[in-house]
């Protein structure tokens, strides 16, 4: 390995390339987050099935699936709206969040608590799903390449020294 101070071949096999924005950020986050959450809900459902039978497994899967649907809507809106109007996506996120909270609350109150629902496993499945979804989303955002500034175009005659 060489340092920048040494004259010699740079470290690594390839030179440093141009880095741009991460393509399809929202879909990548959706895949990463839903994969992590789904894996956690499957494990939780297996444990629930062992402890409380199919009723516990179904309750854990329903709780986790509801959380996954709740969060997936936001990422899909980010994908479809964010590519055309990135600054408008934030406002739409807020509006959608309100509609989702009210909508899911209305649906849950309208349905009521089904006989088959084991509330403890429903809650455990939902919490596992939220924690894993958020952890995967944070990890995905930390690895994303967000283009904040456009790189200046280099002129053919050399660097621009007019500044």
C-alpha cells in the first residue's frame, strides 16, 4: 500500500471512479427493509407457532404484515414522486403519513379484534417488524450516495481560473 506522499502505483487494482447518486434509492430501501422485516416476521411466526400454535403464528404474521404495508406505501410514494419532484416528496410524505394513520386506525376499529387474533403475538410481530424495518432503512440510507452538488464541468482548455 502506498500513501499519497509516495510516488508510486496507487493502492488497489483500479483507479478511483466517478461517484454519482444511488439509482432507484427508494426501491432499494423497500427491498432491503422488507427483506429484513420479512425475515424477522417469519422467525417470530415460527416461535409463535411453537408456543401458541397456528393462531399465534397468524397473529404475528398479521401484525408484521400490517407494519410492512404501512411503511412500504411511503417508500413507493418516494419512488414515484421523488424522481420527478424531490422537494415535493417531503410534503407528500407528511400527507400520506396522516392518511395512513387515520386509514389504518379506521380499518382496525371497523374490523375489530377477530376471534383468532392473539394480541400478544400481534404486538410482538408488529414490534419486530418496525425495529428491523427501521434498522434496515437506516443502514440503506447510510450506504446511499446522494448527489447534493453537481460536479462542475471541466473545460477543454484547462481549469476555470476566472473566479
